C-alpha cells in the first residue's frame, strides 16, 4: 500500500463537520484524507463501556469514551490541576467533548433547533453582540440539506415548528411525547407557553438512510446503541467505501504555511510520538471548537506571529456556549419521564423578544432522561432496604423532574482560549480558557429565566425545587474562530474560509457569531455544507 | 398512449422493416385487461428482480443477483423498443415467459423462473402482455449485460437443460380437488413460483421434484421446508397463520420473512387478494413431505426460552468479555439486546421478534441466522418498514462483526435460544458472507469440457500423426 502522505483535501477531525464535508468532496471526485487524533472503536465497545460502568459514574460521558494518552479530553475523574482544560475566570468553561473517530456526536442528544432570522441579527435589532455575515434566508437551504443529511425529524404543523420559516418539510415526523412531557406541555399551556417537539437527528419510527428506527433505549447520551440517532461514526464506513483515507491515533500539532501564506501541510504525532507530514491542495480544520483555535495558536510562525489565521487576533476569543440552570423539581403527582429520547420537547418562544436589548433569552425544556439513575443514591441515603427502597426509587423516578433553562451568551473577546504552560502526554500545550458568562446572561437569570422556570415548577405542583447554584455548560462550543465580513475583526469569511489563507477552511461552531438558545450542531453542519460547496467550487477552479 | 402506439407502428417500419415482428401491439388493450396483467405481474413478482431497487426505474432491470454460478444482471422488461421488450410480439413474449427463450432465439438462464411460469394459461399470458406493453412506462436505458464464467456464458447450453427440466405446459385442474385448491396450485406453482426457492436443487441446478418444497438454499439465505410436515415443514400452521404470514411477513413468536422472502412479501404477496392468498395457503398446506417425520417432536417454531448470561461478564469490561467463555453473550448484549431485549424476548408488538420460538434461530440449519446477522432484514408491508441493520461488510453496518465474532454470537443464540444441535464455525460465516455456497456445476462443466478436450486433443493428435504420416509420405515423394 502506498503511504498516505497527501490528498487533494486534508481534513483534520472526523466529527460531523469533517465527515459531511468529506462526503461532499468525495462525491465531487476529490481525494480526501482525514486525520483523527483519537481511536476508532466499535459501537459495541462504547455501549458496553457504559453498561459496565457503575451507576455512580454513568453521568460522566467519558466513562464510555476513555481518552487515549495522546489524545486527552475532559473526564469527570480528572483533578483540576491535572485537567486537560485549564479553566480560569468567574465561570467554568468546563466542556465535554471526545477525541474519537466520529467525534462528539457520539454522545450528543440529537437536538437540532435552527436559528431564527432574529438570532442572526442581534446587533441591528437589539444593539448587542454581532450580526452574522449573512441572513437567515442565506442559511436556510443549508439547514434543509442538513436535515436531510442527518435525518432530522420534526413536525409538519407550522404552529409546532421552530422557526416556521422553512422551505421544505422534515424528512420524518416528530416523535411522540413521554407521559411526563404530555403533562408538562399541558401545564406550560396554562402559563401561555407552547412546549413543542424537539427537532432531532433521530429516526422517528421509521428507518432512514440505512439506519434503524429509534427503539427508545433512552440512552442517547452517551451513545445510541443502535445508531437510530445520527452520529458521525455512522458515516465512516461509507466514506471509506467512497475512497476516503482515515488516519486515526494521529494528533495534528502544526499547520504549515508557505511563502504565499497558503497552507502547505499539516504535521501530526502518531501514538509512538513519531512525527509525520501530510501535504494537500486544501485544508479543513474540523477538530472541534476548542482544538481548532488551539491548533491555530500552536502553529504560529514568522509570517503569522499570532498564530495561523490570526491576523485579527480573534482566534481563541469569543468562546461561547449555552449557560444553563437546572431546577430539580419534586412533585406530588407522578410525571414519568424516560419514554423515548432523552431530550424530546422544549419551549423556544421564550428565546425571542425585544428584551434581548437588555438581557439574554432562554429555552426551557423538561429533560426526558429516565430518572431512576439520578434518584437511586438519594433513596439509598435514606437508609431504606428491600421493597421500601424499590418503592422509594419508583416514587422519586416518577415524581422528580429536571427543568433546564438554556441561555444565549454574547461574544466577548475576553472569553478567551490561550495556550497553557501545562502540557499533555505528547508535550503539546493544554488549552487554557478564561470565561465569564457576562451580565447579559446573568441578568436574564435574575429577571427573566429563573422567574419563568419557578412559575412553571409551581404550576407543576412542586413540593421541592432545587436550583443549580451556578451556570453549567451545555457543551456547545462556539465562537473561537468567529465569522465575519471584516478580516480585521473576524477569523473566517462567510464560507468559513480563513481570511488569511485562501486554502484553509475552519467550519463549524467556532464560526458562529451568535449562539441563540438552541443547540449548535445543526447550524455547525449547515455552515459545513455551505463551506463544502465553496470548497468544491474552489477546487474546480484550482 | 397513442403516441406510444404510433411509435410502435412507425418505428419498426421506418427503421428496420425487415426486423418487424409478425404482430405488433397496434391495438389498445382495455383497462380491465391491463389491470389483470398488472395483478399477475405482481403475483409473479417481476419487479423484485427486474428493478434495481437502489434508485432504478420499475422493470428497467439492472439488479445484480448472486447465483451459484455467478452474478446475473436482470434485464430491462419495460416496453422500450431500444432497450426493453417493446418489439416483442405476444408469441415471443409468451416464449420468453414460459419457455425461457428470447425473441432473438437465445436462451434465458433459469434465474428467470420460466420453469414455474410455464404453467401459466394463454389467457393470463395475454393479460401480462397487455400490461407490459401498455401498463408499464418504457425506460430507454440499457441494463448491464450478464457475463457468467465459461462455460455458463454459452446460453445454448440451456437448450439441453430445458429438454430435461422444463415442464411441457399448463397444469390440468385436478377434479378431485376443490376449485380453491386448484387456483392455489396454479398460483403457487406458476406465478408465485414458490418452488424456485423452496425446492432443493440437484447437481444440474434443477429443482428436485421428488423433494418438492422441502427447503432449498437461495444465495445467502435458506428457503425452509414449507411442506405440511408437522416438524420440519409448516404443518403446525393454521390456514390463517399462513395467510397472515404472506400478508405481513411475520408470525409473532414463529417466523419473519427476510432476504428474498421479504421481497416476495413486500412486492408481491401482500398485494394479492384475500381469496388468492387463501387459495395459495390451501394448496401449500396440502403439499406433503417426501420424507415425513414419523414421530412428532419440537418444531423450529417452539424451541428455546428467555434467558441471559449477563452475570458471566457484566462489570468486567468489554475487552475481557469479548475474549472469555461468554464472548457470544457479550457480543449479543453489545449488538443485539438493545432491540431484541436482554433476554432475547423481543417486544410485545412483535416489531422486534424474540430470538427463541423463532424459525431463524431454530431451523434445521443456521444459514438464516448467520444471514440475518450479516445482511439484516428489510421488509415493506402495510405494517410499515421493518428494518434490521446489517452487521456485515456493508457501509451501514452498525458494527462490522468478523467471522469469528458472528460464529461466536450465532453459537450463543443457537445454544440459549434456538437449535442447540447446530454449531457455526467461521468458515460457515464466510460462505454466507460470499453470498451462499457456489454450485460446483461450473467446475464440473469445466472438468467435463476438459475431459472432452483431452479426448479431442488425443483424437486430433492421432489425426495429426496420420496426416503428418501421409505428408511425410508425400514429402518423400516430392523430394
């Protein structure tokens, strides 16, 4: 076999962004080489890792995906001083992601809310944050392609759609609500809120794209055991059959530029710490919103003293997420979550309004995780045994619920990823992130989101409400390679092409100029498909 | 329609008057006749083979089908004049369907079940012809050619085969049987061509009539015994059971259609009338086994029970589980239990079948168990789209299990849920992975030809020597 040292297009990362672009390029006839830092494992292994894990650590997704020494990612077990992510600032940017072939969609919930037209024009409409480089109608056709590509199910009734402005139907109908969601929806209605079906990358009752229908294992996070939920691993075999080369356990540590300041090659360490160089005509960095800026900063050279693609000094800045607060509610009457997928409905209308000139909007959801895993330890602590213990676990499973308020956050240059002095197993710098969710989001919690959430809890008949003391992270990494039309204030252009390097593309969440309140993956993929079109046409001209 | 008709008349005249068939379908057939033909085409399941289901147009051919003698590609049977059967006269069409002879005189391979269709009546052939000429959209696309290995590529070799194995014509009704039985036999032996798969084949790939419907290998799948034997056949099924199975492709806690039978249910049986399904069931349930089981024992539909082996490996880690004595159970839990249940109990609605009380796991051989694992199940019925993903080499395999893993998994399922007497080894898995056992007919034919060639060479040598001897004489004479 010929050693794989070059291709038309080199893609760093095998997550959803990388595989979607890879398939577009393969279908257009280009050779594609993908480089993955972590291992490639079977779904069987991941499923069993999780099932073998003790109940006490099942909430830590990394138990299903133990990191390899050369490709560390955050785990629940690490001590702060040894942690892969070195966190600073008033709020924790404690993200979860995995460095495995297939990327972090392995453990996403599949939630796929589009942005609204208003979400992309915060500055013009409300005088805060940034406007996008283009409007919603420009992105809309890419949303449609994303929905068909990933197999996103959703309602046909415009009153149940978010947003209703769309040019094509969902490829599959929405999933039915669990008993708890049915109740929650009725209660929300009494307060004037519309709890609508989550549009989600999950095969709703029918097979789609050669993957089976959802059979309601309710362990979408950390892994769909049957691949009914889209994850990028499901594409890897297909990409290889179409001719892609996928290198795994290969950690890219440098992006190399030439005299024209075009990208010439990338270098990676294998698991034996040996360095290899891969050349190509065009490069795509698709290795996650933290790893992309880290790699660009690590690759600084004489021509690019702040790092590759960083003449604007915006690489690693504007780190964003969806800061969330959780209300754990105990009710008198049973609700019963857990039938169907773990996230299955939500109130989105509360993310919109003129109040956004003052504070963030929020999206509320009733989590549909089966509760037994969360309540068992509390039942045990009561000293119960035998049938009494069973009865208490059953009661708490039925009569507790998590209501989550997920907020938007504004891009802030001070929320910044830099290179830590601490290094990982390969000797590469760990990412260091300063993070402050900001007054805009804090104010929402004070005057808007928590008051609404408390009213909902009250309407649910809560006899006890516990509110998370601090903002938690949603693991929706955005902003570190922000998009804009002005090369002086942004890293990539409207096609996710680096302003500084015509043959370097950095698509995905890093490019997002605002967060809205809904999960970011569908927008990341829409941007990836848009970038893929641009790459195909650029390669044709090459 | 008129446009097509006028083309039908003009094209042969204008382009190749000498090739103009004796009768071209100048007349317009009635809707009733075309509909009758459509129904018969459905009963004959033409579309299953003559359509490339990965995006091809109906009846336009192009489906590659593995056969024991090599890959056969189905032909375009739309009324396209350039690439289909648009120039066929009705007698030519009848000969293709019932005798396996193309309009140009070449023989079809019996992958086309003309051996069964041979019993179809002239009236039904007429209706089928009307449908194919005027009820099917012409598709002007060429289906790829079939190229079988030597000597099977010599189509004339089928002439002798036909003399031996092709029935002479329609079946006469059996006056001792009911009209329903006779109708059922006509459909089952003809259009529905049950015996094409369910009757074992002999050394020359002919159906072994003495073992009618007693089970046969079909590519990567095994078409089981459907005689009325209580143990090995489906003698334990009621009339309603069989009709339900033909309509839906499944009988809960007994059997599910996969492979070619899933296609037959999806494209054909579920669309037949209640009366015809009952007729087919009446007849099939009367077909005796050539080797009936003397003593009643457990059937393949009631072996096994709910069980699991989790305590053997849970908590020890996947790497340990996959290596140990419980590897099959570990593979089952990791890959199968999420749908079929930790006890292999399936779901109450039957969408996910139990793996005990299941013909696929408890049959007389393990072919369908292995094939279901490697190829999955794909069936469209009024109940919806039943789909089990594959675990073989496919792009959409949930996990690509290797031969050792499939064997280990299959042995766990057989031991705990199915036919405990069976054992699968990795070589068995490879055979199914390759699309089923290859017929040795090609090898035999080649040996036969080689043997013939040796004789021929010997004769030629002898002749050559004689000639040379004569030449020598002549040479001598000339010098």
